[in-house]
């Protein structure tokens, strides 16, 4: 017992030291260059205004943006746009000055990107060789272009990715409080909240009432506090989300095909594909079932729901890690997964964009992930069925 406590304490200290080191490095290498031009800045301003009693959806936020080829700057006024409960979920960051907050936030993003593959493979009980693990971390962090984009922009997607993986671990290990709190943390963006809704449904079907009760209580308190502070903010939040269409950063993947008649076909097909696979996975132990299920839900989301730019493709790391684990001895599988990790660079260099700069990868990457997961699921399923049949035959 004492050894376990000491081990966890040492790990916590090590992660804390690494976080501070990454934050300091970020301050001198990134913040000094980008200044206020991050996605984190308008949320930092809006949250601080909300703590002062102002409605963040009505606060005009001035943010300088460099003009290409010129030293001049223009000023835009983005809305808060995120759920108001974000203010309480990430409260410590809003209490800091902006340089301190963005440095610690970006340092946390890097720490998550480095450590999440380790946690995912640990959940799956894969004793991966250190060199192989290092290769996957490098490809996931630096090879997969979206990962570094979220780091430089101070995006919120890596935090949600981390919250989902932590929830996966906590549910598998039957730790209700960490599971519930991680699921609360994953609600800071709309797509995270949708994924949480799918997990909550799974918890309801598997009768994990304690996790559900804790999550409901915590999110209820946070929502209630926000109502007391700024009133019923949901309509303004929805209106803010709709402005993404107006500023042309919202992509609907089925619409990228260019044939309106095929849009419902893609949506229905993706949903049916997800239902079939999830049904086949229902009897697995939580440890593997949640990994496979999260992969399927993520791909369906990326295929059929509107995306704000290409940052959300970072969620594709979960199915990629699961696929690499499932058939790690097959060179073609590793090659396929590695190709998907590096494909954002190919899309970038090829200039594979539609009008208004919408990247085609927002359709093709989820399709490739769907193929990867489908092939790996059926191969992994057959291999494990063979093992169970052999074990059953040996006992008769």
C-alpha cells in the first residue's frame, strides 16, 4: 500500500515538474512570438469578464491579428462562443495573468500529447517497447500536424481528448469520482459534450449510477452558478455557435462530396455503421470495449456533424492508437496508421482545399479512420474469438 502511494506521488511530482518546464519553455518560445493571437485569449477575456459579473457573450473582445506580408495589424471582435460552465471548469487559469495562463495552458497541451498514448496503451495492458512508444508519441505529437496546431493556437481540443482518455481509464478501473470529473471537463466544447452524452448513455445502459449521479450533481451545480451569475445564457451560446457559418470556419463533411442527394446517404450509412459495430462490441470488458466504442463514436461524429476548422481531427488519435494496439504485429496496419498520421502534411502541401480554404481532409480523414477501425476490429475480433474457442476446447 505504501509503495503504491509513493509510486503515485512520485509520478504526480514528475508530471508537475515536466508541466512547469514545458510551460516555461512555451513562454519564451511561443508566447513571445504569438502574443495575443491565440484561440485561448478570447476565452480568457470572456471568462474573466464573467467572473466580474458581465455576460461573456455580449463582451466585445479586441484581438490583434497580423496581416500577411505587412507589419500592420487589424482588430477583430470574436465572441466567447463556448459554454459558460467553462469559466468554472478551468477557473485557475482565469485567475492568472494572460502570459502565465497561456504558458501553463500550452504546457499542459504538450504534456497531454506526450502522455496520453502512454495512458491509452496502459489501459489496454500493452507492454509496448520503449522505442516503439517513443515513435508513436513523436508521430502523434509532431507528425500529426493538427496536434502542433492546437498547441501553437492554445486550442481546447487536446484538453477534451485528455479528459476522454482519463474517463476511459477511470471507468475501466471503477473510479467514479475521477470518471465523473473527467466527463465534466470534456464538456468545455460542444463536440466534447456530444461525446460525453454518448458515454453517459453507455453508463446508463451498464447501470453505472454512481458516476452518473456525480456527473449530474457537478454539472448541475456549475450550470446553476452560471444562471445565477449571468442568467439563461443558452440562446446566446447557440447564436454564437451559428456565427461560425457566417465567418466561414464551419465545415459539414458530407457536404464536401458536392452532391446533395448523397448527404443523407452518408449520414445514415455512418450512423448504421456505428450502431452495428457498437452492438458487436457490447459484451467486451470495459477496458477494451470503451476504447473501441470511443473510436467508433469519434469517427461517426467527425463524419456527420459540422466541424469548426480541422482541429477536431485531433480526436482521431484515439482510433489510431486503438488500431495500432489491436494489430501491432501487422506491418501493413502500422503503415496504414502511420500514413493517416502523416496525411495532414500531404493535404497541406497538395493544397487540397475547396473554395474558401475548406480542407478536403475533413471528409477523407474520418473515412480513412473508419476503414482502419473496421478492418482492425474484425481482425482483432476473429483473433480473440479463436483464442476463446481454443481455451474452451482445452477445458472439455
